[in-house]
C-alpha cells in the first residue's frame, strides 16, 4: 500500500517535471500582509523567474521535491498570490478566508519537513493518518458525543479540513472501535509489564481471583473520562454492522487477561487429577465465557454508579469473582461427593450379593 | 475524412424521418469514429492543431471550448426543466445522494465548479442549516435552563464561528445568471457567491476550500487532468473532491435500454421543450466519450488524491467519485 503510494508519487513528480509545471504542492500558504507591499512590480517578474529556476533545480532531485524547504516556497507563494490579486477580482473575498486557513496548514508541514516528502503521506499510510485523527477526536467526545462532529473537531486540530471525516465510512462506529482497540492495547501493555516483573522476581505472583479482579478494574477505569457518553458508545457497538467487530475486541481482551493469568488455572470444571481432554476444552471456553459475563455485567453496573470513585462497582466485581471461585470449589466438592456416593453404592451392592449368595461359585 | 463522413451521415439522417434510422446511425457513427479522434490526436503535435472529441465529432481543442460555451448558452434558460424531463426527476435523487455522501459539517466551505444553476450549492446550504438546527436543539435539550453566562455566550459566538459558504463557479455567464435568478426567487442569499471561472484555471488561491464538487460538468472540460490538478490546488489539506458524472452501465439489458432512450428520446425532448436538437445530441454523445468508472478513478489518483472511491447510482448510469487531499 505504501509502496503503491510512493510509486504514484514518483510518477507524479516525473510527470510534473516533464510538463514543466511549476506549481508546487506545498501546503504552506503564508500571506503576511506586511511582506506584500514590499514586492514592487519591477522586482516581481525577476523574483518569480529566479525562484522558478531555484524551484526547478530543487525539483530535479525527486525525493526532496518542491516543498522541501518551506522558506523558498513561502516566498514563491507570496509572489504567486501577488499575481493572483491582480488577475482575479473576486480573489479579495478569499484572502480573508486564507489568513485563518494559513495557520492551519503550517503545523503539519513543519513536522513532515524532515521526511522530505511532497506530502507527509509518503511516510505514513492512510490507516496511520486515520488513527491519528481518531485519537485527536477522543478529546472532543465529552463535548460532542461519539459522533462525526467529534471526528471533525479532531481533524481540525491536526490541520485537516473537516471534510476529511468522509474517510470514515462507519462514522461514529469507527471512533468507538478505535477507542476500544486502544484501551485493549493499553491493558495488554500493563499486564505484560506486570508479568515481566513477576518473571524477574521483583513482584509477588498474585492469586488468580485477585489477578482477574485487578485486570478488569484497570480496564474499566479507562472508561471513566468518557463515562457520561458511554451509554451512547455502547448503543453504537450494538448496531448490527458493528457487532462482529465489538465481539472480536471483547473476546481478544478476555483471551489476553486469561493468558496472563494462565499460569495458575483454577479448573472451573473438572479436578486437576481427572482431567479428560473434553473437559479441558470445556475449561477454556468456560473460563472465557465466565470472564465475559463478569466484565459485561460490571460495565453495566458502572454506567449507573454514582458512588465516589465507583466503589459500588468494584465491590460488585469482588462479589461476582467470589461467586465464581465458590462455584469452582463447590463443583469440585460435588464431584468428589458424587464419587464417594457412587463408591458407597457399589459397596452396598456387593455386600447384598454376598449376603444373598449370588456371588458364590459352585 | 472520417469527420466529414460522419457529418454527411448525420445530415442524411436528419433529412429522412428520424426515429429508427437514428439509432442505427448513432451506433455506426459510434463504432466507426471511436478510433478516429485517438488517431488524429497521435499524429498532431502543435497545441492549436491538437484535436479532441466534441460528442462524436473531432474538433480542435480551442474550438471545443467555444462550442461547449455555445451549447450551454443556448440551453441555459431551459436547463432545469430539461433536466427534470430527461432524467424523469431522478437527477434530484442523484444530487441528494451527493450531499448525503458528502455529509458536510457546519463551517465548511464549498466550491461548486460548473455549478451553473446552483443546484448543489442550494442543497449544501440547506443541509448545513438543518445540521446547525439539529445541533442547537441537542444543545438545548441537554442543558435544561441555560445560565446567564450561557445565554451571553450564545449571543457573542454567533459571529465568531466560521460561517459555511458556497461558491458557484462556472465558465458560462448565462448559466450563472439563471442561477442567480433562482437564488433570488428561493430567497437564498447568505453565504452564496457566483464566480465566472474556467475549471482548468480557477481564479482562487491555494488551500481555500473544504469541499470541491463538480456535478455533470467534468465531461465538458477539454483537459480533465488540468481540472483535477486545479481541484487539488484549491482544496485545503484534508479537503474532499467529489464528482458526479454519467458513466458506463455494466448491465447489458439496462445498457441497451439506456442507449435507446438516450439516442432516441433525449434529442427529441430537447427539440420539443428547448427547441435545440444539436445541444442534446452533443450531451448524449459526450456521455459516451467520457472514461468509465475505473479509468476515471485512475485519473483522480494520478492527480494526487487519496482514498479514491466511487459509488454507482442507478446501476452505473451515474457514478459518484470521491477523493481526499491528504
């Protein structure tokens, strides 16, 4: 994908060279009114010719093409605009619009300058740009909710026009899914860091129940800044076309948590001694299903929790995990009791047979 | 040689009675001359002699611009009525679909090139007005009773926020005149400007507009790649290029119905309603000469747009292409 873009751009620069066009696709439009009166009519033609030569020599090296140094292209644009003032009568009404717009393109250009591409896109794929826009949009979510307006505001902080929101065909769904993916990756980092600490011996390994509790709490705490608008986000996730993606994120998160807790598995169904293959598979599914249930119910409780620092939610979480642990141990007890009962019945049957003389061989 | 033969054929056709022979002549002309203009273009090098297509005819590039100007000068008064009659009103659906895909945010600046009678610009302003109303209603609902501070803020920020603007640019003064009359009768005046300009050389500075649209106009442009480059120039970073244009129908059944309708009915309607057979003959022929969806998408990507996508409307009769300047 990036290679295709690079190829396209190389083709374009070559075409630009051959057709002798001198229009650099620089985004720097600086029109400080102080400089314009300085360029007199006499010097204008000379300057323009000189700059065009300068530009052509610059564009001879394809990678560092016309917009590589903002200073020369800035002055070129001032002159270009000076000619535009003469030719277009209606240009005057657009100048006022260009001044506030001039500041916005300034910022992204300076950050891409080092990479010496015509557009910064050369060293950034479209997906990366989209994720940058969505990350910037997150800070506007408390104001606009999970919607296209938030994405538009985010794009504007990056210096892009609000029309670039058209790239997100799923609209608000894209924003919510991006946020969830971001939270999941953060959680994975935290869990990996803790795991490393345990491996290095710098921290005590935690019991499974505690581990699960802390992991779920860490993950849910990431929602706290957006808790006002979270019901809207959940409803967006439930839309039919978003369900596959949201389920995928949820299952990968639960999988990650169990992976990092996986060293000590409390066998939820089946004791460790009598584990049969089918039971161990059921074990994997059961664990994840149970954790999914805990996570979803805790999330719902968190939505309507108004206690300080969500204390009610965390105690709810505690209780649910405790339930699961109890169920695990009671399942084990049931199984051992069952086995004992069966042995007892077998013994009783043998005794009866002995008494009635059925066991004797004649 | 080929051009004169074509003219003879057409004149003979018009002398005889039109209906059935027209389709045959149209088909013959189409198949016979498709190779003609490309051959002519290969052999001629000077700019003045470089030829291009004007419908199914081959003309020099300078002449094409003049003839296109005359076509639209003639049809300007009856343009809207003819649109409704020819497309059976479906063109409104197409233009609404363009706005729906565009989904402009309040504060956006639109440039509508070859906008003529201003259909897209009016729809744009209406869409933004509804969006702003919806936002105000949402804000009012969320804040139960606005405090004195909120009320005073509302009064002061009304002028500060960027007002959305639509600029209609057209090479043809007659079309703009009709558009202005429509605007006056609709009572729309705020945020609307009318500019005379050539799509290949726009009279605007760089990085001016959020959205650039060209609806059913780009096939009339002599150098399409120049128009695309101008579009790239005047758009802000992150700006969107949108083009609504007639395109190739892939379905063979629909295609044959569409061809029959185009070559048989449309010039007749043109003659009856607008009194101009030749202009509408040019119209249907220019549709056939325009590149298909994939080719045009390639041209847009070559000009430097990213995330280029197209949507087929009405089975490919109309295609909506969209690209971003990133």
